[in-house]
C-alpha cells in the first residue's frame, strides 16, 4: 500500500469541504502521527492490521475516535497505521540462549541425579549383603534386594531426562527385566545346561549387573547433556535439515560418553568384586537399554519395544534349544548355540543379541532423534 | 414445533463456572419446547474435575471431549495415507501462508478474488483433513510428526508466503505445529455420525473458534445447518491473547492468519450468525461474514431483581438526590481517576454532592493497587466534611461494597443514588449500564464499546477521558430532577424491551425456527411400524447458496460515505400511512442534506418503544452513520409527547420537526404526498397472506425485492405483482422501497 504524500493521514479520507476552513496548525497536519507515536510498540509488534485494530480498541479507541482522525472506522485507521509503521521484518530476534539454569531447574537436576544413583546404591548394598550372609538369611536378602532394586529403578526412571511422558508398555518392561535377569544368571545357566545340568545352584554374574545398576546415573547425565545441547541447537537453527545435521554428532558424542562411562563401571565392578566384568554382554545390553530409553522418552515406543522383545526372545530361545536338545531325536537343536558358546564362550550369545539390537536402535535414533519434532517442548495443558 | 438443537460449547456450558454458562443455561431452560443435545469441549483438566451444573430435562444427552489433551490412538499412517495427509496439510498451510486472510490494504477486484480462492483452498484442505481423521484416525500424531514439520517449513519458505513467516526458525515451526494441532483437535472427534450431531436439526455454536469447528464439520459431513453466536469475537480475543504472549513474529503472523481463515470459513458456512452487539458485528463483517446472515441478538439480563427498584417500589425514597453512584469492578480500564476529577468539578458547581463508589474486588493483581491509588486520590482531592463543629466528618467520596448493611444487594446499589455514572475508557458490553437502566436510573456514561448502542437516547453520553464533559453532564442532570426521572423511565422501558432474558430467548427461538424452515429435512420419515412413509416430506427445492445476492465488498467505502452527509428521509410532512408499515428499517440515503446530524434515527431507536431524544448520542446509535460525538445539545429539552403511548401523526407533526418520532422514516420513504392509507384491495390480500404481508398496494417496483430467497417460502407470491397493476386503485409510487428480506 502506498501512502499518498499529499494527503498525509487521509488515504481513505473523505473529501470534506470543511478541511480548508479548519484553523491551520490546531491539531497538527497529521493527526494519526500522534496516535502512531503513542501506540508505537503495538504497531511495531503487529503482524497484520487487525492486530492493531484489536489493540487500539483495547486502549479505548472507538469508531468515533477514528472518525475524528478522518477514517471510516477503526479498521481503516489500523490499516493506515500498519502501513505507516516502519517494520524491519528481517530483525532476527536475539537467539535466546538457555543461559544459566534457574534455581528451580538446578534443584530438579539435583533431585533426579540423586534418584539416578538409587538403584546403584541399592544394588551395591544387596551384593554386600549376599557376600556377608549365608543360608536362609541370604535368600531373604536376595528376594528383598531384587524388590528394592526394582523400586529403585522405577524411581530413577520416573523423573529427570530419562523419564517418559508416554506410557511404556508392560511387555517392554517385562522384556527389560528378562534381559537383566539373563545378564545376572543366563551365562551360568547356559554353561550348566550345556554340561547336562543345572546341578544345584550355578554362579551368578553380579559384577556386570551391579555396573548396569550403577549406569542410570551416567545415562541420565548423558541424556540431559544431549537434550540441553539439542535445545540450544534448536533455537539457533533456521531449517530442519540444518538442525538434523547439527544434532547427529551430538547424539553420537553423548552415546560414546555413556559407553565410556559404562565400560569404566564394568572394569571397576569387576575389580572390586573380583569377577569377570563381561564387557561384551553387559556393554551391549547397557547400550541397548539407553537407546531404547532415549527413544521411548521422546515418544518413539514402537521400535524399541520390538527390539527389546527380539533380543530377549533370542536369549530365551537359546536356553530353550539347549534344554530341548535333551529330548530324544532333537539333539541337533543345540548345534548352533553350542558351536557359538564353544567358540566364544557363553557371553557371546547375549553380546550378539544385544549388540544387534543396539545397532538397530542406534540407526533408528540417528534417524528420529535428529528430527526437530522429537525435541518439541512438552505441550502445556493450560 | 420441536426442534432438536445440538448446542456446541467450548470450556463452557455444562461445566461449572464455564464461559457463557449462564447464558446457555437460560437459553436451554427458556426453550423447554425444544430438545437440546449438548456437545461440550472442556478446556482444562481442572474444569473437567469440577463437574457439571444441574441440567434441565430438555437436555437429552451430553457428550464431552477434552481439548487439553490429544488422544493418541496409536495409528501410524502408511505411505499412501501419509501422502494424502501431507497434501491436505500442505494445502491448508499454503492457504494460511499465502497472505492475510481478512483482506490487506489493497482490495482491488483481483485481490478479492484471490482472497476468495485462498479461502476456498483453506476450506477444502480443512475438510480433507477432517475426512482423513474420520477415515483413518491418527491425525493428532500426524500433525506433530516430522512430515508435518517439513510441510510447514516448505510452506513458510515458498515465495509469496507472508513476510514474517519467512523468518520462522525451527522453534517457531514447532510452536506453530503444536498450536495448529491443538486447534484442529475437534477434527478427530467421533461426533460426526448420524446418531450424534447428525441427529440434530441444527447446530448452535455458543462461541466462535474451537466450538464452531464441530458445527462446521457437521455441516460438511451431514448437512446440519449451523448457527454461530459470538458475544465476543474469537479472532479478536486471539489477537489480544497473542499480543500478551511473547512469541516470535513468525508465530504470531502464522497463527493470526490461521485463525483468520478459520473464522472466515466459519462465517461462510454458518447459516446465520448472531453477534451480541454491533461491535462484534463489525468484526464479523470485517472477517467476511455476509451481512444478510447477521442478526444482532443482545445479551439479556434478568430484570426481575431490578423490578422493585425500577418501578419505584423500593429504594427511591431512600435515594439521596445529591448522590452519584458508580457500580462496577475496580480496575484501571474503568478510569476512576477521571471520575474523581470530574467529581471535583461537580462539587464546585454543586456543593454537597456525594459520590458512592460501589466496587466489587477484581481478580487482577494490579486491581488492589489501583483501588488504593483511587482512595488516596479521593482523600487528597476532598477533605472530610462535617455538618457542624460538633459532628464527626466524613469524606464525600465513599468506597463501598455490596453486601454491607447499607447496600445489601446490587439493586440497592443503583437505588441509593440519583444518578449512575460510568466512566470507563474500555468496555465491551456494559452490563452495569443495563442494570442501571433496568433500575430506572438516569445515567451519564462515556462513549466506549457498546455504550451508545445500549443507551440509545435514554441517557447522556460524553467522550471518554474528558472529566469536564462528564462533570457538565452530571451537573445538568443533578439540577433537573424531572429530566432525570424522564430519562430513567425511558431507560427502563428501553432495557425492558431490548435487554431482558425473554427478549434474548425469543430471538433465538425465532432464529431456530427460521433456520429449520429453510433447511430441508434429511431424515426419512417413518410410520409406526418403522416403514418409510412415502411423501412424508413435501418435495421442496433447496437451492444452495444465494442466487440473487449481489457481491458486497466490505472494504469498499459505503455509499453514504461519499460526499457530504445527507438526510435520510424527507422532513415529515405527510404521515398518513400507518405505523404498521414499519418494515423499512433502513433509512434511505441520498435524498436531502441533513439539517442536523442528530436527527438520524438509527435502527435501534426504531425498535425502542420510546426513544427520548434527550441526548445527541442516542440517535447516533445506528451502526451505519458517521458519529458526531457531541454533548453540547443535551440540554435541549424533549417534547412532551415523548411519553405518550405512541406518537400519532398529529403529535409528530406538531413537535417532531426537530425530533422525528419513530414512524417517520418509513412514512417518509413513501414519498407520494397524499398516499392513501389504502387497505389492500380484495384480490391482493390472498397472495400476500404470507409472513411478509403488506397492507399497502404493491407497486411494480416491488417485484424485484420479492424475488429474493425468502419469497420462495410464500406460495403464489410471484403472481402478485403481475396482477397488481391492473387492480390497484391507487397511484403507484416508484420509490417505495420495502426491503422484504430484512427479517430481523
């Protein structure tokens, strides 16, 4: 819209014969200018004339006022004001950096950090209890320890960066528990079964499981790091492609950091408990669980659920085939698992299953977690 | 006739304390002869927990759906469905991004056409999305998915998109996508079936925006006519809410365009729209609502509790003749400061006057501070006064609250003063003013919001932020008790006519019947055994759209604004026609220059039983006239005939040259000087026995307006004009313009 310079303030003006009779300079040449000055903020912020009209009306400007300014109504007055406001659309609002965290945020961070340490602490206490007790009390310690650790895990995953607004399905939880149980007892059971057992109790791998129970803390830190950095990239990037390209290395970096921490924990637990740390099986399982949790927390529940179920099923199937091979005529069933265990030890099976699953989830995460829609702020239910 | 109405609300009616809940409750209770199904969208979880109000028996069923949470039905689209979604969503966003919805500054022909094309594009994309949601589900997830984000980014970067949209960054896109998903949640509802909204005869949306969206889809899927009632325009509320939030310009531009398009589509699809006042009406017209669909229905107040005070049975004796009353919520928009300054001037002219400020505490955080500020100012301006040296003094300005011993009820608050003052700078529909009118009090109010429309000619109106004018008006009324009385009586009469609950309900009753009479019956009519009845429904022609409509572009300057102001009608000379011809509600422009601007009778004053031309503001209340806010001639006294039951022709011609009484405009529009009062001759009576029967001979020029869509409902109307010229004994004036279509 071009403004007629000869009739300032009156692009829609009426041809009023009284115009010339008015004493000059009484109200200035341009009555709209004062109004523009008074509502400068409104006009500069407005995205269309109707917004100015709504704002003017909220400030008490009526059609009568507009008529005094030689306009037909507030809408036409607002149109003039909109057209006359110099508005630089390219003024990029300063990229607001999520600067120092608010005290409330830091308190929340402290709380979830403490909660993330709970399962590890409980696990350590249970392991110590198991070492110190024997017989009936030992069984009691084991049972109560398992329950306590389950509660601790629930608490650790309920808040903080690993928490999920989306309902995790019961089957995914069950498969997770199965995978952890296999990490604890599976290798020993497999060995015993291959030898025709189990005869009585078989050795439990407590060191890898303790490391896995300690791992929620670094996992939460890495997830938090990833989320915070991704948010910062989000507010800085102008396009979806650009955002995806900048987040992908971030994801890989956070994942690598977590893996390093996990291997450190494994080595530590192995040394302290004087057990084989089981780097391959426990490491891949930890990676699988972290990726599944990251995806679930952002609403992608389908693929992690299937992958967890697949890995758990492979492990269960291995045990079943070994046991089923004792049935007459089914001895060939044990062949593949036997070969694998003979070649690379019993830990190779969970490593293979969880490693394949983790790889699938890593690819999936690299595809989905780099999307902008995965980092949308939570919908506030106003 | 029983009409089944699907009442659509959002955050409103059946929930306790919802928006417009009182109005809906009164409407449903007042129309017990109809059946209501309530379809309610809840706005927050807390609202859902609070429960419902008691529902009258005419409410058949209530269906609710949450707007505050998205229902994730776990549907993930396959490739073909996803393509269908991205195409529809892309169309929708292209229409949104493609420029301002409600007309930019240039409204040349091509601009209007392209705006129309964009609106069509938006509508068809919206319905396509709704069909997708109905067929496949999963729309909420799809609208937040990455493909939706890609579509949005593409639409923003397209050449020709809004300038602000091109600056959108990724967080802005996320915000917009989330907001659009929230706004389109009604698309995923399961209400669009034959046993839900399909069973209603009409949908009545109690507000615009989200509440009207189900009605829009019911109309699209099932052909149910839609009535939209807006007491506050949704789009305007969106602008005000958006400017309060600190969003990026791209977000605000996109969302404003989206809501603008949505409003345009709602107005386009609605069969009738009822704004609550002329302010809402102007916004709706601005957003593309067809004028022929608009019927202003003022909100109604319960008049019973003001009856005793209004009729003078209670309170008028205790009223202090020197007291001004201000009643309302104490907040900055009410401009009590200006009132206090005006009161200082009033006391200079009339010492001994008192000002009673009856305030209800407002919830806003700054309200308390404002009240304290006002008290301090009052104490500063007015020292305490006492009767004598031995009495305890008191401040002439008192701040009181309803519920105390002196003012037990709201009506008593109005009763305790001689004059009610309203000093707001911002006002929507002034409820307090209507209450004062119902109490029969003379009022002085500022010219804001719908005040002029409400008060008509029955009170004084001054410009806002003008304490001196306010003071002068108050002093003028304080010194003239008779005039006060006259104005108060006229105000009460006007309020009883226009702003009662009964008026509101009757209007909606009529509108329901009007809509139902124009929409064809879609259901098969069955007999007792459940067999379809052949010819149970009369065959009728339903013509979609309006085929006699002339295209009306709102943005163009209207005819009356070109050139100097003109008088609407001839000065009254012959008033021999009967008042029954008062169907002309539009004064005719373009005949003679006006002697005085205040002689224009607006449509409102035509409806009023007795418009007292006391103040200049009253007759200005017609929506179409250039306003002249002047207060100076308010002292002109009214002719005595004002309170005659109905000013006859003689009274009007003796007193009415300055102040034309009610029937003048239509009398003068028949410009033949000695036109006979002429009851219709015999042959004419039959064809015009329909709803629009006119007791005057029908000239040839009548043929044109009678061919409007309304006349289709009157069988045999078309025969009238062809018979008329031969039969009529009277001369046929060419300028009879009776707008038959104006049914309101």
